[in-house]
C-alpha cells in the first residue's frame, strides 16, 4: 500500500535523511550575536525538553520526546536526553559514567514516553536487576496500519539480527533467511480503538513486552502485517509521510527494595493532540485499571508463534 502521493515527495525525502542529517536539520543550535538563542527543533517539533514525571532520591522519570537520542558520541549532536538532563539536574551527572547518568533502560530514537534514570549506584543496580529478571511491567501505546482482527493477541516470535550489509541496525523475525542469533521474544497486544489515520485504516493498541529485545515491538507488529505508523525501517522505507513514528512508552512499573515506581506519561495519540489525522470509529477498550488487568491476565484470543498467523 502506498502511504503518500507524488505531491508529498518532499516529505518523503525528509524522512529518508540519515540520522546524522536529521540531527543537523532539526536539532542543531544556532546563536545570533546579541540576540536570543534560536533552536530550530522548536520550530520543527522534536527535541523539546523532556518533562519530569517523577523525582525521588532514588529515581528520576522523564517523558522523552520523539526523535531524540538518549545519548550520543557524535559531537555534532547537541540535543539528547543526556544533554537536557545535564542542564536540568547537573547534581545527578557523574563524570565516572560514560554518558553521565544511570539510564536504567533504553528507548529508541523515534520512541517517546516514560524513561527511567537512577539517581545513585544502588538504585541503578536494583533497577537494572528488576529489568533483567523481568519484574518490571511496561506498557506502550501505538498506532498500527490496518485494522487488527483480534482484540487480544499473544505474539511469540523469536527475533534476531538482520545480517544483510545494508541493514546492520535492523532486527528481523526468525523466519527470515538472513536472521542471525534469534532469541525468544514475547509481546501482548490489546486493541483500544479502530479508525483511520489520514484516511487509511488504522488501529490504536496497548502493547506489553514481556521480553526486552531490540526493536521488539516494531518487529512483532510488522510480523503481524500491521506496521507501526511512521516506522520507516520496518515498512521497507514506504511509510515516510507521518511526522513521527507512533510508538509511545506509556507506563512503567518498576518494583525495587527502595521503592516501587509506577509512572504514566500522557497519551500523545489522543484525538485532542492529533485531531484531523487520527479518527477513531470503534472504541474497544479505554485505558484504565480494568484494561491493564485484561492485558496482564486474560487469555488471548489468538497466539501467534509463527508467521502464518497474520491478523
């Protein structure tokens, strides 16, 4: 399916820029002598300052903007979560750490939402242990291409590295001949709404990854035949028109001996934020405690453990 028309080719070209070029265009900071500092990213959207969602002696949780790296070794890249945190919380930065802070987990460049940083070494160890032993609960909101047929889906498709020379940053499902070192990966998907994005069928879903493989949610959704809207990489370079990839880290529950962190970030895909682009028609589940309980405990309508189970 084509997601854009020739008249929109300029937007297609912009989305196909390399990560480095996108950083130059959207994040480079200019200074005009004697005048106020101007940030191009403020005009173009991504790169806004991360919003603080939670702060305690043990953990800092922020709402990461989309199209922002957590950190970078490239001196050209001036807008990262690390740079923002150094300005907001210089007392938490440590020169002993490679990137200044104890990032308990990671989010992709294109993914927005809940990101947790430990405020001390003990919290970092306990937080990291909670992730590695799968004691955490993570919930993501996404807009997918097409209408998903089943309300609740268990996806159990191993994910490995795409070894093709031009796809070194990409992951893939185990059925691909170029998949190397596949590992078990499990995701639960619950339909929230069905409707249309820019006139094309789309489904809003709540995702719960039980494992933490790189690009897991993006690969699993693509494997179902319902790629995340705006995901250039896993739409084979087709989905270039949307202004962002529609994947958002919505809620994190992090239990440790120090404290249990339970933090939510606002849903950026609500019609009040993207009115006119996303039009929900069928409302299946609202985001509330009952919905989390359903995603956590209810038996799935279908289990997809091979690539014959497109929905």
